[in-house]
C-alpha cells in the first residue's frame, strides 16, 4: 500500500482567517494537544458538549483550540 501523507486540517481562528493546523503548532502546543487526546474523560466531556450543542467535528475542534490555546 502506498503511504498517504497527512492532509492539513484548516481551522478558522477568531479573526476568521484560515490557519494551517498540521505542522504550524509549536512543540509545546503539540505535546499539550497530544496529552488532551489521551485523556478519555476530557474527550467524553467534549463529545457530550458537542452533542448537546449540535456541533460538527470542525466546530468542536475550533472550540477546543480556542479554550485551551488562547
């Protein structure tokens, strides 16, 4: 099977400018984001919130990034 490179995920920031999320995060933010994805309770909390507010995955990621990195 051929190796498929990761695609950049475009996320809107507060000023509605598109920022590339894949490699532009500095290493401390990458470590923090990786640790967040390993926290099952935190993931469940955000999934419940997303279901309650009827967010799609993009909106959910925007909210997570806004809350934890601003």
